[in-house]
């Protein structure tokens, strides 16, 4: 379970507010003033007198208290499988692993030709989305797939900004932003993918790169519409390479992403947005990753092409 820190309001003399993190460490905050006091997440996280490490030690992450975020485990099939029959078999294997104890929402992002077939197999157990969308709504755009086309066949989610689209298809932050806007404008939801290259990571630029991609990608999206946005952090150096950011590395970047979201929309909104980790997620790595307070799910590539592997990932151990 993921929680976020609540504001403590109206504390009077002798009154204490108690908050507990998932490890059952309890912190007491007591005021000694006769006036109304307001202690907010923002005031704590921006304090210059209390370093980040101390905050984390005392409170856990700011997202460990208040407001549960339901985990979201998603699979991205990319240019797979080769045939419709294979897609049917894979979808059946995956949906068979969804049960009453599955701890979160499950989604599959599949190639366009397979969407309706996979929807029919998954029913209401798994959300089936599109791997990309074009922002143009109609006209002379050969090969384009508009949000309305997808919505007309029951699709509610699409990916935007996946690193392979950024690098192979040369999609810019501005183009990705237009995808996000068109999806939101048409009442749909989006997973915005962001992440740094190995060179940027080694230069300690992960946070800066993600901040830029996040602010550009979500430009023009209002607070009211953020309920239809999820973020996927996918370090480019970990995608398809077998390398996985350690849970500690991933948590650090996820916390930075949430801090940027708080700067953009306020702490309450930031604490409500699900941030997924993507990058060679496997049955062996998922439990450690999802144990971190700011990691709310996964965007799974290769392992989503195996019913057994993806079944284990979606039923991660809490």
C-alpha cells in the first residue's frame, strides 16, 4: 500500500498528530502554540533545516501516508507477437493469472491489429490500450491512428513518449505533448513515458532529464485532468538490455519525479499520480521494486510476452 503525508491542521496546545509509515514507525508532531498551525507536505519537503535523508528516516517517503495509490502493472508487447493466433494464446495465458488476490490494476498495450481480439479475451479483468497514438484527428496523415479511432473501439489508455518512439521515430517533447493533450481532450487516459540515456545517467542528469520531459509532456494539462495521467519512468539504458535500475536508484528518481509533479500541481495531486517503473522488469526484480514507496507499478516489456512471467509480475509479493 502506498500512502502520502497529510496536512496537519488546527493543532492547539498539547495536541499531537501521529502518523505511521508502513514499517510501523510512529512520529509525533506536537505544537506549543495557541494559534492554528498548518504543517504541509510542501513545507516539510522544502525545509532547509532538515535534510532529505532525515525526512525519509522520520517519515518514510511523503507518499507512504494518506491516500492509497492502487498499483498498476502494465505490459507493452511492442512489435510482438507475430500473428493473431499467437496474440490470442498469449492473452489467454495472461488473463488466466488474474485472480481475486491480484494486488492492483492490470493493463496490456498491444499492437493495433490485435486490440479488439485481446479486449474480447480480457473482458473487464485487464485494460487493453494502444502503444501509441497520433495527435492528428483526421485528414491526409497516412498510417495515422487518432484518439477517436481508438476510443470508438473501446480503448481508454495509450502510451506516449516511449523511449523507442523518441529515438527510432524521432518523436519530440512537443509532439509527445500533443499526443497527451489530444488523449485528454477526448476523455481518454495516458501513460507518459520519460527517462534518461546511459550517458545522461552517468553525468547524474537523470532527475534533470525527467523534469524537462515531464514538464514539456504535461504542458497544458490541468489539475482536474491529472486523474487520467500516469507516469512511467524508464531509464533508456535498462530497456531490453537485461539491466535493471536497483530499487534504490529507481526510488530516488521516482521521488524526484513526484517532487516535480508537486511543483507543477501541488503535493496532493502529486501524491495521487501513479508512477510506474519500466526497464527489464522481471519476476526476480518486481518485488524489490514495488516495495519502494514511490514505485506504484511497472511497465513491462519482454516479460509481458510470457504468460507465466507476467502472471508472476502482476501478482507481485507485497
